[in-house]
C-alpha cells in the first residue's frame, strides 16, 4: 500500500485541515484495494487480529457510535438561543428545575450517565450564570454538584460498585476526575443562606406563590441534609455516623415535604385522572396479543417519559453526546418522578440501616448486620456506604480524618469569604449538625497532624474483630506464628466475603462461589495452625475443652476436628448455602431442579449445625480466660455423701465468652430449623413430581447427572475439601 | 442472497431446509438477518471473527430461497480448561417462529460441536426473552448465572449452559 505522502496522488482528493490534524479522503484508495482482494481475503497484521477487532467500534454507525445520536448545538449556542434563561425565571419554573434535577440524580444512581442526566441541564453546566439573577437555583445547583461529587467518592471508595450499577464517567463535565476529589462542606453555607431567603420570600408572598417558595425551601433543606449525611458517613467514625443519622432523619422529613408539593407528581395525577375520564387515547388496550400490546405500551410510556424528562427549562437531551465517546450507546433511562421519589425514599431508609453498624460489637453481630443489609437489595449508593463503613485497611485509602476534612472545609470557606481561617463562624441555625458531621470524631479530632490516622471504629472488619470470632488472642505471637498467619488470612477472607455480600445480587452469587477458593486456602492454614505446637500449647494454657490430635492423620479424621478448621468449615458451608439460595431469588432454577437444590441446602445447613455444636463444645474462652471461668456452679453435696465437702461455686463466664457461646447455640438451633424446612421442601417437590405436576425435563444431550454436576461443580473443585462435597449418587 | 421479502407465503416445517455456512458470499445474508432482529450492535469484524474461524458451526435455514434463520457459534478451550462451545447469535425470521426452526438450528450446531469434542455449551439470553429461554431449556440448558444490566438496553441476561457427557476418550484422557 502507498505511504501517506502518496495517498493524495492516488485518490486525487484534497487535504482537509481541522484541529491541528490533516485529513485525507481515502475512499478511492480503499475501493482500488478492495478490487484487488479475492473473496474472503482480509487485511490484517499481528496487532489487528479478528479477536481484537471485535472490540472495534464503527464510527458513524448509529448503533455503535454514541456521538451519532442526532445533531446538537454547543452549550454556548444553546444559551445564546435562550434555552436556559436566568432572568425572569418564575418560582414555579425554579421549583420544576429543582425537581427535575432530583429525578435526574436518582436516574444517575440507577445506571444512567451523569452526562445524560444531571449534566443534561445547562444550568448545571454553567451555574455561575445563576449567581446574581437566580440565587436560589444557583445554591441548589452547587449543592447538586457537591452531592454528586460526594456520592461518586463514596461509591468509588465503597468498592462494591460495578460498571452495571452506576456510571462514574465525568470526562468533560465540571467535576474533577482523578484524583477522586474529597467531598467538602463548601456548599452548606450557600444552601443555608438560600433556605433562609426562600423562607423569607414565602412569608412575604401569598398563596400559591408562598407554597412554591416553601417547596423550594424544602428542596434546599433536603439537599443540605443529604449532603451532610454523606459527609458524616465519609468520616467513618462513631461521631460521623451519629451526625449522619441526624441528617438522614431530617432528610426523610424534608423529602416528604418535597413530595407533597411536587409538580411532577401533580402532573402525573392529572394524567391519570384524564386517562380514567377516557381523554387519553393511548390508554386503549388491545385484546389480541395482549403480551405484545403491553410491551408496546410500556415502550411508548418510556418514550413519553424520556421526552417529558427534558421538558423543563434548561434541559437538553443530547447536549453532552460528544462526551460519550466512540462507544456503543447505553440507553439512558430517566426515571419517572414517582419512581425517583420512591428510590430516594428507599435510599435514605437503607442509608439509615447502614448506620446501624455503629451498634455492632463482635463478629457475629457484624455478620448479622451484613446479612440483614444484603437482604434489603439496596441501591449502589447505600451498599457502598454500608461496605465503606465496615471495610478495614485492606480496602482502600486511609480514612478521611475529621481533622483533615475540617481543615480543608474551613480553608475553602475562608478563601471563598476572604476572611482569615480562625474567624470563619458557622451559621447559627445549623452549627450543631455541621460540627457533628465535620468534626464528630471522639478520638483524634484535636490532632494537630491531619495525616495521622484515626483509630478505626470497633465494628470495622479487621484483626480485632476476627480474633474475637475465633477466640484467638489479638496480640501477635501469643498463639504461635501459624495462628497469626491464619488470623491474617481470615481477615482477608472475611473482608472478601463482606464485599461479596454487598455487591448487586447477581455479582454477589458469583463472588460467593469464587470466594470458596479463599476458604479452601484458609482451611489449609487452619489445619496447619490446629496442628502447630504453639497453638496447642496456647489452647492448654487457655484451658479449651479440646483434645488435640496426636498427628496429621488423626487431624484429618472427622472425629478430631480442630477448632480453627471447624470454624472455617462452618463459614464455607454458610457461603455455599447462601450461594445456592440466591439462585431462587435470581430465578435461576427450574421447578424440576428445586428438589436437588433444597436437598444440598439441607446438607450444608446440617454441616453448619454440627460445626456450631462442635465449636460450642470446645468452650473457647474469649481472650484466653481460664476453664474455671467457664464452669457452671457446682451442685450442693447430697445427704450420705460423707467426707465430701461442698465445692465452692466457680465464677461465671465473662460477658464476651458467654455471648459467643450463646451465639453458637443459636446458630445451631437456627440451622437445624432451616435444614428441616429444606428437607420438607424436598419431600414436597418429590410429591409434586410423583403427581406429575413437576415432571422431569426431557433431555436431548445430557442427563440428570450432568445437570447435578453443573449446579454443584464449584463445591467439588479442588482444593476445597470441607465441607465434604456430595456426589450425584448420594 | 437478497433480503427477506415481505411475502406472506405459508411457512411450514417441511419446507425449511438447512445448510452450513459456505463462505463470504453468505455473509450479507447473515448480517442482514442479525441486524434486523437483534438489538445489540455487531461490527463486521465480529461476524468475521466467528465465521472465519468456525464456519462449520454456522448454519442457515431457508424457506425455499428465502433465508429465514441463522445460528453462529464458536468452540474453543475456556480458561485453559473445558472445551466450550458458545452460541453467539441465533436469529429466526418472525414469520417462521414457533415452528422449531430455532431449535433445529441449535441442535445442528450442538451436534457439530460434539463432533469437535465439545464438553459444554454456553450462551447469553435476555431475561425477558421467554421464547429463547424456552427453546434452550427445552434442549437441556440450565440458567447458570444472571448478569445485571448486561445488554446496552439495560436488560439483565441469563448465562445458559449445557454440560455434555464426557466421551470415552475424554474420560480416559489424563487431566492437565
């Protein structure tokens, strides 16, 4: 092929200049080359194989190139044409824009791109235009931007968000990309001031304008509370969480007020009333092919919703299409107003539940908290907050210390107001909330060195909580190097498990299965620790009720399960059972498979029951307390027992040991119950099969054995040895 | 090799013929069928990737001269372990649906994969695509996993898998 210099001679086209690059049309050249190639021959090099080429995008292809979705003017052109007026915006229009931004923000949380939602607003792209003429909207826009930054920070540091959950792409938008900016409190004084103005305007106006100003004030207060809550959560301290709880409670109340005055919801109610009165032509139902008719109506409703989402002043659907890049366009689905409010309400509730972690003490309570939260099926923002709060050092950057955040906030505030740092005063009405959120650390808030790490809260998944889980001493070396290594490994494995639990449910199930490799590895460490001399000596000193095996052969014998390997087996069985049960929620099983799935679940729950009972029998005192502290008081001496003096009553077990023992008994009882339920469901399924209601499928290419192997293959994969995998024959 | 026409001629199972992909001259038919029916965008490189390396795993269905269905597959070693077949695309013209054309195309492709020592077959399907799910489940596929918002239109997908019984040669072969 001719080199580039000769191309223009071959094609006879002229050069085009643009953006510093020279463009040469080569269509003619490609035509000539094509004529020389026989059918089936392709041009390729080592770096352009067909496999790599599959990720190529055809520029200009509407299905593949997001920037080809229709023409759009630049932001400046649109503003010049009056698409986003700043003078003469009525209060009703201001309220509508605020609400629409809230809906867009909810849509972003649920998978749509920021560029196609929040920043489809010209006011968000150029908020400074609003400063003089529309200060209320200006404050709100700054608040939305700050909250988006805070949410993005939380999501990226929460480590449970995947690309299908939320789109954190901000290239070309007025949000710094990397490094991920720390959330700050700069917008709070602005929001406070705007709230006071709105309330003042409400007092001076008459209905209905007064109601509109009250609704605007409610929006501003909601924004302030939401941002305050995110700042509090970001501190990852007891004080920060307490502050966040206060903000969340207030935000929930504000949201109710906002919903009560929502123009979007009122419009929706009017539409429903119109359609019920027969004025809506699209409400006619098709009697034939109802399934297709319903789907078409849903698509039509979605299309209408998409169009109305951009009806408010300043919103232009494709204003940022050039930022989407040469990639296949993902559908940007804007939620309905009703759905957005429902999402925000549930998000606030889920964030509240995430803050319940501050009452957690001990591994078992933490596991229950995580399992309970996971069952909520919360959105990515709440899940990120929940994981961020419990994640230990292994999961991301050092915590944002209260001192660093306060100093950064005060410095920014001073720079903005032009006053020295030490004279900046908090707004009187909200000083309590802000101080709680910004400096709520009980420990370390007075540190002069902002880089100094604040000790983690007691609920964080780290070495202290894991040592309590296994009744091991926290101090390194006390139970030997193998036990120390085991403790390090279970911190990692449990952290991975906690992260798995807070992913979206599809990923959660897959990650639980992949986590079995971790548990298999940990099991080997546990066996080594159980057999190590130092650990055995430790258990004797601490008077555990466990007889160590004489050698490795005995150690592998199920009648001599070591305490640490038993604990690992219990955790592994729990992960496997949860992995199977999640399949029901994700609708992965056909009715003909229910029996074998429930059967395997009953086996795994049985393993959990037995291992809990074994661990209970070992009576491992927390922190190495003595056996004497575990014994129940002796019965008084009977008549005729001459010469045998009554033994004095032994001291009661310490609180943490008693809690651990009680927890093990409860786990044994619970898993026995669940195992029985599963067996009952197995019998039910078999009865339905016999009755012909749930017949076996007709299999063309394989048999029930292969289907069994497929479902439970992960439990048979080496090096996983415990729980013992069950075969098809069993 | 033209595009499917609008004629409403009665289509029945007996009038459907099947053949393997024979070369680049069939590529326009394949692309036209897939582009018309599937929402996901595919570049020509994607088509060529499958059809150039695994032409024997692509089958076309015709009603007379009119192309009414196509299945495109591949077969290779998955993560250095099992030989895995993959059904990349399956399309049946709307007029011919519900007549077993899709099932027959998939059956032929699986048979060809078995001849290629395939151990398992996988594919993705939209969770809302009841027709496809029924088709594959009828052939013994199970829903192995769910992929959240897998498609560009935001819909979830199921990964369906069919584990094939090992042949005598595969059973006695030493493991890696």
